[in-house]
């Protein structure tokens, strides 16, 4: 996760800053979420990056298994 807040204006300002900086983030690999709140939990805004699984990482079985 790159950034999380419960303030929409803070979230939008953070996104604008990242876009203005240019080239620091691969936007094709980002995930932008708005977790809708209820009375017991406020709405949360979250910016995350996808992390690809390693092809031959631990616990993965290859075609020769």
C-alpha cells in the first residue's frame, strides 16, 4: 500500500502530487480503492501497487512437478 487516508481531499491532493511528479509510478500497476464506510467505520481511500507473483517462487509448482 502506498497511501491511505479517511480524508477525500487529502487523498486527491496526494494523487495530484504523484501525477505532477511524473514517472515515479507505473499507473498501469496501481489500484485505487474507496472502501465505503458505515456508521461504525468511516470511508477509507487507498492507493496500492500490484505486486506480481514470482514465476518460480516458493510454494509454486512448475510444469515439471
